[in-house]
DNA sequence: GTCAAGTATCTCAACATTGAGAGATTGGGT
DNA sequence: ACCCAATCTCTCAATGTTGAGATACTTGAC
């Protein structure tokens, strides 16, 4: 078992699944240098963290009769402010999915009466998607439970650790060009 | 526009899409406290980082005729070492997907001649999945390009930043119980 | 030994997404 | 005015995943 971070004497640093993965690659492919393995480990940790956090969110959304894709649309409409309206294209870019996925999400939400579609008065190719009263009430309730759950899942990290993590991720995102929602 | 990190005077810190999202929520729901918004932002950054990194990996896998799910299985078998063999259950736990997904992945890889399924001699419920020679050669080639690409995508971060990010993510993962691959 | 509970894999329907493409509309250049 | 490229949304087949259930086998308690 390698100790890539040189922290064997630091009792507070426990190993995670990715340390195991890195050690396996190091044993099997000793030709890969440390920087490569570190990159692989970091990307792997981001993926696994996303996976576990997403899994932990599901039950909260389910309590409100939603799944993440639906909540994502409702929350996007909610946070742009009254009249809680965007075009399908605006939603698409914010959600980072393709147009087919947005059509599907809107169909589901429309059937539930949480959003309405109306023609865009200034561009007849576009539609305007708007939260219904029921939709606004639901997302306003759901978001409170959702963020409380997120805080709970991050509970093991101190404010300093969260700040460091957040700052480094912001720099990564900026470098990947993720500078705008729409 | 809020400045949640108090870094307005630090010219080197650019805003990303999540800063925009946070500002929108702050304006629309001033009742949500800073810690809640910070948690939402951090989780959002992890999700967006995963999404962008995953998207950036696709073309590399495609160059080798693979998609991520297939590469994931091949890489898991490769890194356990000779004879590059695991049960379907072992693969399932490492990949964090359900049994149906693993069956599907193995079917595809078997059709391509990259893995073989044989009965487990010591447990007749189980199957042993093994890299073929073609599978081992392919994954050994693909992994080199893959990690080079990962390094490239992380290129904007200094070694110190990567270390801080990695360390904080490890602590998060450990706190979420992600301590073993299998 | 027998039986119940647990485990390993596969099957299958439901669902979300992608990616290519169609249809309608817009807008700039000529 | 006209055209052509770009834009906006929807459609649809293909793909991958989940989650429940079926089947076969193993294990431990009695």
C-alpha cells in the first residue's frame, strides 16, 4: 500500500476507496508517474463525491414527489425571480442537457401542473415556460429541505475545509470555461 | 451581485456559473442563510465539475472505440492484476451501479471480445469475468491517453491546489462512508 | 440432513438522456 | 424583397440505468 500524500503519520487522514484504486494502478502500471495517478485520483474523487451526494439527495426530492431532473427545472425557474419564466432554451443551457431532455422534463412537469408552456410573443419559434402557483409553492418548500440535507451531508467538513474545497473547485470550473449559467 | 467569499479585492478569483446561481438564490430567498447557500454552491460545483470532466473524457474513450461504462469495467479488471479476473458482483460494487447495469456492460464487452465469462469453480451462483488478451491490450493503451487527458483538464490548478482539493474531497468521501472499492 | 435466509446473476419494463434530424421562424446580407 | 444560415423546439430511435422480481445456489441453524 503506497502513501501518495506522505501522511502516514497524520492520524487524522483516513484512506478512502480512491486511495485503494490508486494503489492498485501503481502496482499494476508502475510506468505511470505520480502526477498521472494524482490526476486520476482527483477526477475519481469528484465523480464519486457527485455520485454519493446525488444518491443522498434522492429521498428528499422523493418526499416532495419529485426527481432531480424535475427539481432542477423548477429551481431554475424559481431563482430567476418573478414572473418565474424562461424559454426552453434558457432552461436547457442552465441544466447542461440536450433539447430532447428538456422537452421530456417539461412534458412531465406540465402534466403535473407545476409549469405552463405558452408561446413567446416576440419569437414564434420559442416557448415560454412559467412556474404555476402550485409549482412555485412546491419548489419553495422542497428547496428548504434540500439545502438542509446538503448541509447535513457536508457536515463532516469544517468551514475552512469547505472554503478551500469550494475555492479550488471554482478555479477548476473557471478553467474549464464554466463561467455562465445561461 | 453578492460576494460570498469576501474576495472582491482578490483579482485572481473569477466568478463561475455557480456564483451566479448563488446570487440568484440570495436575491430570491433572502431567508436562506449563508451556510445553506454555501452548501448548495459547493454541492453544485462538485456536480458541474463531474459533468464537465465526464464530457471531456468521452472523446478519448471514443478514440479507442469505448464508452465510459465499458472502460470502467475494463479498468477495474486491469488494475486488480493478473489474471485480471473478478466476479460480476465484485465489478458491481466497484462501479457503484446495479446488477442490471453490470449484466448489460458485460454483454457488450463480451460481444466485442474484450472480456470472457466463465463459471466460478467454487461458487456455482457466481461467474468469473476475465479480460481477454485483446481487452488487456486495449485498456492498457486507453488508460495512458485517458490519464493524460485528465491531467490536461486539471492543468489550470497548481500542485498545491490539487493537493488541497484532493485532501478535502477525501475527507468528504470518508465521512460519506466511501472507504472501500469492493 | 433439512429448511430458511441470504447471495449471485440475469431478466425485463420503465424511465431519462443523447444525438441526429425535421419543421418553423428569424435575421443579416445582398 | 429575397435568400440562406442560424436558431428554437420537438420527435424519435438507440442507449444505459434502475428497481423489482425470477432462478439457482450456498450457508448456517436446528
